[in-house]
C-alpha cells in the first residue's frame, strides 16, 4: 500500500471520533505476532489484520479499517473480510470473529451479508473524576518480576474470555514497550504472599483528559472480599492523581454483575462495540 496503515487509521479516527482498532491490532502491526498474522488490502483505502485467538489456530480474530472518504465503505469491508476468510481457511482456521468498534448500519449489513452473526457486545463505560467514594486497599506499582505471576492470575480470572485469558508474557511485554505504559499506574494487590488482584490503568495520549482501567481482575481464590470495587476505585484515584478528568473502561454486556458494580460507582455506557462471528467453511 502506498498509503500507510497508520494513515488509514488516522483518517478513520478523525471521521469517527475514536480510534476504530484495538491496542492488540496496533501491537501486532508494530511488533508482529509469534502465532501468525494475516492481512488483506484494498488498493489504498482498506486494510484488515487477523491473528489467532485462544490456545489453538482454529479460531481467528480480524479487525478492519477503511478510508471513510472512499466511495463504498461496505464494498471495501466485504472484500477485506472475504480475502481474510480465504487466508484463514488456508491456515486451517474454522472460525472467524470480526471486532467492530462503534458498528454502524454499514457494518451490520456487511456482517449479515457475509454470514456473520453477533456474538458479543462490549460496553465502553465512562464517569467523571474524582469519584469522591471511599475505599481502602494496599497496592504497589507493577515490577518486571511480576510478569509471570500476572499471566497466571489473568488466565485464571479470564478463563471465560479466550481473547483476554490467553495473554502470554509476550503480550504484556509488548504493552510495556508502548509509550503510554506507566508502571506506577499498574496497581498490584498482594495477599498471603500472592498476587491477588490488579488494576492496570492507561492514559490515552491522544486525549489527555481520558484515562482507562485497561485490565482489572481478582484471582478467583480471593473472590468475595470486595477487591473488585476497591481496585476499581484505586485505579480511578490513580488516574485522577495524574490529572485525568474522565475515567473509562470496557465491560462485556453479558457481565451483568460487573455492569451493576460500575453503574453503582457512577459509570454510564458511552459506546457499544460488537464482535461478529462465523464458521469458516472448508
């Protein structure tokens, strides 16, 4: 492509008001993926990138970006997805999931036409800072030596979520190389000499007033102690202390318990993203 993928993303971001691809997309584009990386292009107006999810190469995840100024965004997306599906089929994949941030009627039409069905929805929730809510929990900053323990706790906490639960030390180290990474905003809580929970925050460098609870989890052995609420508030306080005015997080729409907690903490839904899935026919 004569037009870089970064330029395509910038154009789509300017039109939508938010970056239409995930951090994983950017990390894989920058660093590559040890488990495989497929891509498709349409002239200088479209790009798609797919990687395996979970622990096998049977399931793949794809994200797309199209120049909003092109004549027929739907046709570009259809071509990208059709080409990626063919590449996934050749690689032995049997399922393809399309992640779309802020889907429009065009995305929904393309998904329906190509045989994708809605699988999951992710809510982006926001609230103003500071919270003014009390909490009490001891935390410390993340250290290099925490990587392997973090991977274990993350896998246990997100056993139900193949995208997040399958993170390896490679995934976290790729994030540690990103310009936004701040170990002091990566809060670790220990109990009985173990990593019991964490709240990893991120400040969006392209929006200095927005801070994200990037990943938050409690080891299942420590459920029922109120650590989720306390870690959420500790993370929000950390963002506020660094000058952030708005806190944000993502939560699966099916996770009603977490949504109820975040609503009680003053969050409301700002945007909903979708994951569409389809079997890859042999």
